[in-house]
């Protein structure tokens, strides 16, 4: 979806003057150049560069931006950090913030709070999410929650009502039977196979009263939980609910263009709520959001308000204060908020959130409503994943899920191996 206000048009007139006022005016000399790196697609890049253009006009600092798809982003960032060429502003994920903070690859921001960073109107839970060992390393760019996206047109064509927030995994076979009998789209299934997705597994574990990790970086679930997870998806495949393992293997993991809903393979796919905007831009059919299935009727607590992503400052940056000022502008001005919308999640600065809400489009309003109305599905924010958690998410979980899906392992074998190898990864990380 293309943002309705053109970048150059938006920068004309009084907007840039207002932005300059938000920066405290041109009296202080700013850095001449700043490097920014982030993950996402073109829709996110367009919005991001709209804000960097606005900031450049207000501050005189040129922003050199660089972006990549999620899977390509982390090797690219790691290479730059290892080579002593770290960007000044780094988009950071909740899954990796502990690792980057403990290695000194991102800098604590506490010294800038109250000066370059005005967080007086910031949501407390999102602020806590950016802390590691009591220090602030990341500023949340938005709150979101795990979700399923539904292709509204595909459901309507099949004569099937959309699932409600009360539906459970046990309801999926009957839903699939109705969908399959009325489906007008060749080769489409009602649900993607989410067995390889860490957020889906985490939601399942939380509903069982467990978690992925403890606060001290250990596994917080048992072998039986992992076996139950793989067995759940084996049963759904057998019931004709999900796409085939061959089709699901096409999903490049967080690349919108290769998800089952965008490829037309499934009428549902996993996403985070803030991704509705990006998914709608890549899909002609109207999409909507629904929560994850409950593991049993009336069960709740699987969801939480997750920091969608952070902006952090590179540990080796020589312009940390300037980087903090840019982050403050990005999260705390109505002008930036009007460009960004909720594509990175619901703004965490209350005044920004209030300023942009009336002008949000239908998809953005849906994302805002979804995160605001999780009700009994909402639980507490878990601790940040430990160092090496990214290796457990991908490739370990993805590999074991595919091996079970293709019949190379039974659910029991997959669960046992996943648990054992995940524990080994965490143990090795503690020794490094």
C-alpha cells in the first residue's frame, strides 16, 4: 500500500519548520552524516525515508539508510559490526537485544534520557522491554502482538464465515472441511503450516502455562510440550487443514512475498499485527487480523504486547547523542508519526498515538483495534530471549518442523531432538 502523502509534498511548507522546533531549533550543530540500518520491505522503506528526509531538512544531518529482508538483515548487520563498521542507528529485535547488548555491539541509552531522549509520555511496558540488566538499550518503535492474517475474499468465495476470537485448534478440521468443499481457488488450503515459527510455538506454550525461556536463559518447557507441538501440526496436516510441506518450504521466513497467503497457497498466514499494512500492500484481496487459535475453549493468555522492534545506537558510533536525538524525533513527533502510521506497531508515545489515530487508514485502524482488544488472550511480556535464541528459532525449529512435516522424523522424535538440541545451544552460548 502506498502512503497517501508524497514524501516531497509532505516536506514542503510549515511541516519542516514544526519539525525544526521539535528538535530545539538549528542553534546546535548536528552531525553531518548518520548511518541507519533496518529490516523490512519497500513499503517500510518508503515510510522510513520519508521521516529521514524530514529530519534532514530540520537538523541538517544527512541520513544514509540501508535495509534488507529479515533473513538477510542479520548476517549483513553482523558483518558490519564485526568489521568495525557499525551503523549509528540499528533496528533491533527483541530476540537479539540481549546478545547485542552483552557483546557491546549496541550502547546503553540511559545517559540521554531526559535530554536527547524524552520518554516522559512513553508506555512503561514497552520501555521495560528495551532494557537488559537494568540498562536501556532499545527504544520500542511500536507495540504489536502475534496474529493470523486472513484472506477475507477467499473465505467469502468459499461461503465460510471468518473464525472468531474464540476459535481453537480443535475447530480447525471442521473449518477446513467447509473451506475445502466450497473453495474456488485451486490448490489453496485454509491454513498455513506454522509448526516452524517460534512465535506460534511460544503462544502455544504460554497457553499451556509454560514459556520458551526462563529469565536466566534456560528452556522453560519440557520435552512433552515440544512433542505435543509437532503432533498438533501432524494431526492438522492429516486432516487437510494446512498446506503441504512442499508448499510451506517456499516460505522464506518473514519475507512477505513468499508467505502462503501472498503466494495464494493458503487463506491464512502467520504475522505480527503491525505487518498487516505491509501484507496488504503485497496482496490484492482484502486482509484482516485474528488471534492465534486457543489450545482449548476458554483458554487465554498466549498473547502479549511485544515491542515490534527497537532502534538502538551502535556501540562504536561516534555520534551517540545525535543518534539518540534522531530516535527521539522518530518516535516522538506527530510529523514523523503521520508518515510511519502503525506499520512498525502501535506508537508507544501517547501523544504521538493520539495525534495520528484519526488519520489512520482501514488496515492501520484494524491493527490498532486488534492490539487494544486482546482481552483475556493478553498475558505478561516475557523476559528477552537469551543469547543464541536466534539459532534456536532458525535454523533449529525450522529444520525439525520440516523433518517432521516431510515424514523424516515422527513428532516424538522431532520434539525430543528439538528440546535436546535447543538446550545444547543455550549451554554452548553460556560458555562462549
